C-alpha cells in the first residue's frame, strides 16, 4: 500500500493504521501520531463536526471510516491512472510532439495523472516525446502546474499561449493531442 506523508512528515500506511485503530476502543484518541491522521483541514473539520453530533467513540469510528474511504479512493485513482498511462503511451511514438491543455497531472488527480500520466508512462518506457503545454487561461493551470510537473519529470515541455495551438497544428508540428476532461457526455463530447 502507498505510504502517505502526514502534516508532520511521518510516513503513514493509512490502511494499516486505520484497521488497527478501528479494533481498539479509544485507540484513535490515544494514538501517538493522531495529528497526522488529519491530512488536510477538511478532515479535521469533518472530525470536529462528527464529535458535535455523536459520542466520542462513535465520532472516532466514523472519522476512521471516512479516512479509510479516502485512502482507498486515492489508491484506486492512482492505480486507474497508471493503467490509463500504460495503455495511452502505446499511442505515442518516439519523437512525437504532443499538445496538452490545462492540468491533468498528479496535482489534479490522486497522484499520477491522466493525460500527464500517459506522458510519464511514455518516458518510463524510454520514449522521447516533447510536449506543447497551453497556458490555459484564465487561471493559467498549464503555465503554473503542467509545465512544472513535466519539468520535474524531465519531460521536454514548451509553454505556448492558448491561441498558438492552431498555429502549431497548421504547421503539422503536433503529432497528438492529449487533454483531460472535467465532463464527458454520453455521446463522447468532452468539456474542460
């Protein structure tokens, strides 16, 4: 199981800890690294709300169940993204230049990425690809997030303005386009 870093930089195998604490009455309240079981502010707020509604033991159990679900969801998301990356990289050839828009990497998903997961998987099998990343106005997710993630992975990336995508396509510089989708309609249309 993945090890996730808590707020104090302890490495925690959430699933193991949660399973153990669920079996021990009072285990959560007495757990030495309990503060690390609040990976984000929203988790602490959920626990505080549960305490207001339930007995201390019941609130602890419900919170641990929420944390267990979150950990399982994260693990499943990363696994699905790795599978997507494995299959998607087969569509890219060595030397391809790929256009992408917005952010579809680890920062937007559970930790691996959808379209950026394809780039990661391609690089992992030794394919030399380059990426043209649109800036993605108005919030500049491509400029701020996508380019950073690709640079961290040592995948060649060039930041372009959104309006330059058509120019590069008209010149035949782009071999493939990979984007994420916030919504997919039943007919296959996508919206970002």
